[in-house]
C-alpha cells in the first residue's frame, strides 16, 4: 500500500510539474514567439504521467506480513499470494486480504444444565486461518464473516452439549474440567473441515439465575452448619475419650501407688523385724562375750591366788573356720610338780575357790560368777556368762 501511495503522489507531482511547464512555455511563445515544440513536449509528458498514474499504482499489489491475499481473475479465485509485492493487471485481477494472525470470537449464550437450570455462558474462542487453505475459504464461504458465523454456530452447539451432560452443581464444582472438555470438543469439531486452527477456547464467565444462586448459598450455609456440628461432635467425642483415658490412667496410677505403698510397708516391716532380730543377736552375742570375758578373768585370778597355771581349750561345735561366740571354751588348771604339770584335783580346786571368794570380798564386784562345770581333774568348762 505504501508503494502505491508513493507512486501515485510522485506521478501527480510530475503531472503538475509538466502541466506547469507547458503553460509556462505557452505563455513564453505568445510573448517572445518561442518555438511550439517545447509546449507540445511538456504537455505530452503531462499526458504520459496521467496514464502512468492510472495504470501503474493500480497494478502494484502489496501483501503485508500476517496476511494472505486471494487473487480473483475476473471474479474467479485463481490463487493466493504470501507476504510481498506483486504486479497484476488490476482491470482483471483483484486481491482479497485475509488476516492470518490470531483472531478472536466472543461467544455469549444461554444454555441448560442436566437438571434444567439456566446457565449464561461467556467464552473467548481464538483461532488462526490455515494460510494454505485460504483460497478454499474464499471459494466456499466468500468472506471471513461468514466463516466466523459458521464457527460460532458450531461452538455454541458444542458448548450447550457439554453443559447438558452436567448438573448445575457439577458445573460449579468441576468448572476446570468442564472448561477443558468444552475446549477439546469445540476444537475437534471445528478443526475437521473449516480450514482454521483453534488455539484455545476459554470460558470467561458462567452465571446462574438468582433463584438458583440463592438456593446454592442456602445449601452451602446448611452444609457449613452440618460440618461445624460434626466438628463439634468429633471434638466432644475426642474430649470424652481423652477424659476416659485420663480417668483410667489415674485409677491405674492409684492402684499402682497402693500396691507400691503396701510393698513398701511390707519391706519396712521386714527390714524392721530383721533389724530387731539383728539387734537381739548382737545383744546376746555381747552378753555371751562379756560372760566369757568375766569367766576368763575370774579363772586367771583363781589360778594366780593359788599359784596355778591355766590351759585354755576351745571347741567349735559348728566347725566354723574362725573363732566365734558360739565356741565352747574349756579352762584346765594345772600346777607344777617337779619337772611336770599336774592337773589340780577337785579337793584342791574347792580350796582354791574359797580363797578366791575371800579375795572378792575386798574388791568391787557385782557378785555374779560365771556358771561352770567342774571336772574331776581340775577342768572348768564355761557354759553361760
């Protein structure tokens, strides 16, 4: 288009220039008797430029990027032209431009759902022309408007068919999947034989009647109340179950505490009884030891007063390896006669004891002698303190 306008302007300017020169030379001829050939030359050039203006720009055809031209020869489609500049005799050939960039069709319709709810649907359908099939579009449809009318009709039928398969509630909850289904269905229907490529079809708006929307809102509110009631019930059940577990745990803890207390008291009683038994044994052992000690002192004193010696004999009735308080201690009194020790006789022992009793009269003594058994040979066996 720019080339045609540029050439047209150039030719007009040349026509004006040549006409001006012809007029100027004609004026000079009258005034100065100039030659007439110059007037004829400029006038002829002006006529030539007029013919060029009529013929040349009209025969130049420019197809811009993003367009395809359908060439008609005497009204009959004879071919197509891609982007570029072409020379065709415009008296017999004409160019019809078809935009091959993305085109958009606005769709606004009302349809029914599966449960007979009225739905208002708005959608945008974007498509491009198949540039290789533009001549067929021109032949079969004659114009883009008629083609888009056909595409719109097909899209409406498919949209209504998809919505008729779903209830109104499904449309609300599954809008994304329904939109994808609409896009797929429309694309498959249009791409089969309408010489276009559907890019996308998007549901831009879906509206329901006011009554239905009010009913849906009421239903949603009711569902929310039910959900809240269920949540509250579950909370109460959980709380009751937790309280039950706490009660069971407390009861088990109390039972375990009572058992532990009883076991502790029994253990304390056992330990106390054992302690009492140990104390009694210690006291008995202490008394026995004290008696054995006093007996040993008395016998040593008896021997010292009478000039005798003491031989100590210890017997272990329990066969224990070490000396203990349960051992039986025997003291044997002997006297030295000549080169040998001879056991003290019973008569001598009786006399010696009397001497010991006399000696105790002058000492601080509690008056208790150990119980002993006297043998026939001067042997004294200590039994108890």
